[in-house]
């Protein structure tokens, strides 16, 4: 299985979390939880940016 790693663009910390359980995978875009903090304009809105929990660096979401 190809495990996609997510890394902070600034401090290069590994942001890939645990594997998402099979029964929950259909509700999420990926196969692993992410440790990055999701920045959204309000609760329930689409995310617009992410923040690294380690160095607090923020970066824009890529489409
Ligand atoms: Zn970082």
C-alpha cells in the first residue's frame, strides 16, 4: 500500500496521522488522519488554509 506522507512546508514535520478505519473512510477524502490544523472561515465551511501544529506556520490550501 502506498502511504502518502504529508509534511509541513516550513519545518518538514510529518503531519500524517493514523490510518482512518474502513467504516469511516468513505466520509473522508484520504486514508489517514492528518495532524495539520484546518483553517476555515466559519464552522462547517470549506477549509481555506492549513496550520502546522508544531511550528504554527500557515499555508494556503492547494486546489
Ligand atoms: Zn511546521
